[in-house]
C-alpha cells in the first residue's frame, strides 16, 4: 500500500474523502488526478530529479502546442535515464518557432502526437521532483496538455531561474545563455530540449556546489517552486 500511495495513480483508484466522485448531475466520474507530494525533509540527493524542457509552437500555453519533449533523470548526482522526442502538433508550426528551434514542419511529419507521448512522460517522472529553467512556461504547457487528456496534475517542480535570481543577484541576466557563459558551459544544441536539459542540469549542479550549498532538502527548495 505504501508504494501505491506514492504513485501518481493513487488518486485515480482511491479518490479523496472530500470528492464523492459524482458529477453535478449525479453521474459517476473516474478520478484522474496525478499527484506527488514529497516530504519536506526529503534529501535532493536521495530523490530522483527530472530536468525537463519543452519546445513549442509559441508562448501561449492554451493555444500553442508542444513540438518536442526532453527529460533527463538524475539520482545521487548521476544521469540514469533520458527521454526525448519530437511531437507532431495538431496546429501549423509558425516560421518564428522554426527559426528559434531549428525544428521544421518536415521534421515533425510522421512524429507521434502528444496523446501517444504524454503517458510515457508521466510514467518517466513518477516519484521524481521536476526541475526546469523558467519553469512557469514548461509547467503551464504540461498542465494544459494533461487537461486536454483528462488529467489534473499536482506535481512538485522548482525553477532554476528563480534559484539563480536569488543566488546570483549581481549577474546581469539569469537566462540560460548567460548562466551557461557564467559557468563556462556549452550547449550541444540550444533551443533543443535535451541540449537545454543538459545545460540546466549543469547550472543546477554549479549553483548547489557554490552559493547554494545550504540547499539540500525539498523544504529548502520550496521558495523556488512552481505550482501548475
């Protein structure tokens, strides 16, 4: 039962006491809440961490769509798994998005739809704390993609942009390019999901090894949390 209680599917099988599982017209509803709440004293080294990044058709999480998912899972400071794929959106790819990412409409032809990929991503992040740079953006797209598939997601995610703003107040900019330059990091591919994940992970490690040495438990990171 303990393992099941920590599973994202617990609330689907066992709705909470304050939810009777009934719609307004009295029909029985299947609960599809994906929820993970780590304990405040959970050590970041002892918890799997998933750094993720989405490339999208634009900036509007309601209207635009995800065209690439990248995610890297770390545990005890070591990379243990990776997930990355292009996604064919149900809307046209704007030229501006193609120029920024280097992803073309031709590259997206024949790629899986988000409905095929999202379940794999949700399984990939199970029991893990999420991390992203400018996490409000990525979490908004994740939340809306989940909602379109009938899921409500409640998942811990902290933002390396928020972290950098507090720990490096004198740095002129806190975007990923500036932080990469500050820490002498290079991108395998900028504005491609896995490449951005790799640099975000390296930035996080540099921050926690220097100005953020005091940040070791999940409770220490809640000031930098993003709530979807």
